[in-house]
């Protein structure tokens, strides 16, 4: 399938309710909506939510056109205006020359060699998590795995970003992040938008949470300015890096925005993915056993360390397959700056274009038995043959997630360290339900027990 620029056709339109258009169906579940209507409307179609008119894209070629081939024509969509309320003008939400400058300033901090230096604190946090699971196993305690993983990944990203400077504020950070995430989802899918000056409970709770987060981050930045010291965390790297052309460094506001972005993107997405991993393992003990065997062969009796990660090849394949079926960033929005043509269809200026990695990752044209969990899809040979945009859990093109390597290393460390010690059993027979928020969370998490390996 090719993107063409000749004889553009009008987009197929999904007919909806005479008053609410497609709004109610989409609010009930965007994934289900796209799966339903792509069967009859194909790979690209137009929908109306009253608040926004949108084009749904459902093919890797079209995703490639938007994110790579003609990426300069597509800026972040309306949903990112909501995220900007608490992420500010960080890498996730900024545009144009400012984004490019920030990306160049931040990129060195995320080079693989630098990230490897952060794995010590990552492993230290994971070891404490393993100790906690060991106590749970001894006591037969039930716990919410999603909640525990959220705490672990927040601890990891906090230490990576700020060393131990916010250890006393962790619970406040965690609660505030949850409030901000819930706020973003509700505002994005609000059928009748309310201005932020309207004193609703949602707005007031968000403003308080956002103020808490800003206060914590600003306090650390201010302290570092006064006492630079010897720090080896991401904040230190971001403060030290200079623009090659001007010699300028990031100001306090830029540091705050990038720190807030790393906070949200760096812990929420990884915790969500891992929640789905431990659920899948309760249904696929064969895969769990293969991971455990690989970890034993690679690490022996030694603790999991950074030098082991490249050798944990099967574990990495499992992670890739996990991110195919349960991509935390399950939906990505863009807005067209000028008229365009995709797949022979006219995309008018200012159109909001939505791409669902969740749906594209499951297209039968590109994936055999698309709903089955098969890690062997990601052998090096098969990856070479794969359409680059049939699988893009971290986005694609110039704006691919800057923290993808950090997240992959983190997941390998956590999975290897936990499975070598435990299996996890569900304490309920009900399968978890997907909650389509900013990320693809588990609704109410998942209750489990840890069982120590014999």
C-alpha cells in the first residue's frame, strides 16, 4: 500500500448519533470503536466527537508517512495541549525549533553508555523490591502488583533523575502523578470542555497536585544551583549540557518541564507494561520458565548486572512481544499543518490525525495469529524483515521516545531479578480489564501472591 498525491478522494465518514456524533462510542472505548469501524471503513476514516473532528489511521504505511516521511507537516494534537498543563514545554509537548534545541541538549544524557552508569541505582531499587516480595512470599500476603510496580518504577526514575534528593517526598509525588494522569484522561475525553478557571473538583485537585510536583522539583533545582556538588544523575547531565552553537544551558523552567516529563513518561509507561507482563506470565508458564533458564545461564549465582543485559536475548524478545500486544502509549495524535494526501485520501489543514499502535500491532496482514503471545516473532532475522511501522511502541521518526533504552534496560533488570526468585499467582480468576487512559493501564490493577522458587 502506497501513499499517493494524485486525485485525492474524500475520507469515508463514520455516521454517528444525530446529536452526539461519534462522541459517546469513542468515550466508551476508542480501541473498540476503531476495531469495529475499521472492518467496514478500512485503514483510514473520519470521525466526529463534537469537540474535535479526527482522522483515524490504521496502516503502517500511513503511520510512516506521518511520523517519518512528512513529519514536519504534523505537530502534536489537541491531547498534548492538556498534557502541557502539567508537563509544560518539555520534549513530549514542545514543537519546532525549541523542541529540536531541547532534544539536542537532552540527547547526551540518554546515550546508552551514560544510562549504563545509572543501572546501579536501578538494580538497588529492584533488589529492595525483591526483598519486599520475599517477605510477601513468606507471609502469603496478597498485594496489588500494578500498585507495587508503580512504586518501584517511580523509585527508579526518581533516583535516576534526582539521586536521593526527593526520597522524603515520594508518596506525595506518587499521589500527585496519579491525580495528574486521571485529570489528563478526563480532560482529553471531555465532551463539553470546561475552561480551567471553572472551579470544578477535577480542576482544583489537579492544580494542587501540579503545585506539589512543581514545588518538589523546583526545590531540587534551586538546591543544585546553590550547591552543584558531584552528581551523576539525569538532572546533573541536563544542567551541564550546553548548546553547541550558543553555549547556553537549560534555564530553571526548562529543567522543570523536562524533569516533569521524565517523571511521567519514565515511570508510568514502564509500570503499566510490567503489570501486563506479570499477568501474561500467569497464563504462559512455559515462557516464564524459559526466561528463568536464560537468567540462570547468563547470570549464574551472580546478581543481575548491566553486563548481563545484552545476553538476555530471549527476555528482550518477550519484552518486545509484550509491547506489541500491550503498548503503554497505545494512541498517538498529530495535527496537520497543511493539506496532505494519505493513501489517496485528502487530509485537510488542521485535521487531527490519530494513530493507534495497539491496533496496528495486531493487524493480521502483518502479524500471523496477531492476538497470540509469541516472543519468537522478534528474532533478529524476523526483525530485519519487519515493516518499521508495524511495530512502534516508542513512536517513530525524529520524535521517537528519547527514553526507550532506559525503559528496556529497566524492564530486563526487573523481570530477570524477580523471576529468578519468584513466580506470581493471581488471587482472582477474573482477567484484568484495559483502562484506556493516557496509558493503557489495568483497571483496578491485579491482585497477586508471590511464590518463592524451589
